[in-house]
C-alpha cells in the first residue's frame, strides 16, 4: 500500500492482544510507515546508561512507573530526532500512551509540530484467547524470540530455532498474573478510549487471531489513508 496522506497511528490492545505482530505486518505492507515502541526505547536508554536511562532505572528498580511527562518527552524526542515530526511523515506508536493523562500530554506536544495522532485502533481480542496464548508462550531470553506452542511452535520442542538453546517461560506468563494485568489495563482503558472518541479518531477491529484481525486493520487504513 502507498499512503496518500500521512498516517499517525496508535494501536491499543491488552497485553497479549498481538500489537507487536500487527505492527510488524503493517511495516512490511506499508513502506512509508515507521514505528516507535515505548518499551524498546526505554530499554535502549537504560542499556546505554544515558541521562534519561539512569533516571528511568531509578524508577524501575524501585518498582515505580515513570512519570507521564518523562515518558512523553522520551517518545516525542525520539520522533523528532528520527525526523518523523515532519508534516508528511507516517508512524505508529506501540505501548504509549496508556492513560488519558499521557494522551493529553502527548497531544499537547504533538500539536506544536501539527502532527497529532489521526487514527487510534483498538485490537479487540477475547480475554480467554489472550490467556490461552500466554499459557502457551515461551521465550529465548538472549534474543527475545517468542514462540507459541499453538501457532508458532519451535521446530524442536523446547529449543530455539536459531541457536538450539533452551526456551524458558517468563515468570509473569501465567493466567493468574496475566488476569491481574488485564484487569489493570481495563481500568485505564475506558478514559483513554473516551479521550480519543471525543477526538473522533477511535476505531475497533475484533477477532480471535492475528490472521483475522490484520486484514480488517489493513482495510481500515487503506480506506482512510491509502491510494485507491
């Protein structure tokens, strides 16, 4: 797809809803699109022990969330440094904003560059499906490669496809822990959705698998931003 007008997209979805999968598929199909993952940015800053990274590490090591203004600054600064705040640039955000307060702060900063979000899509996946995915998820820790025993199993059971090293299960990849995360997500989602409903840019795509959701998401973007 070739975009005929700039797309500035936020993907919303519960943990385990497949935001990362949808992002990687969109990037392959839409060459003009760039992506920013707030989680990846944060890990990079901490790893390189930058000024921001050391501040972030202090919060993380105490089990605290970073203040909204710090996270907003991190995302907007990265967009600016990447040259993506130009009027014709297209990008998507994954993982931020997560609250209505963050959304307001982000919008205020983006207004400065006339680059506010113009599409927000919620990935609506049944909770039972998400919990089943999590129970079947295994990880190769050194590389971050993720496998799912149902739809993306390793070629050799329990082994990473590339290195042959053992796969492990994250300590928080259990139905019990994830149920708590989903409950927390829902409590912050309602006001965040309301914020974007009021802006007239919220859409929803529903499905039980990424293969069902992606065509709906792609069609939605193509209708509003693609060449016809």
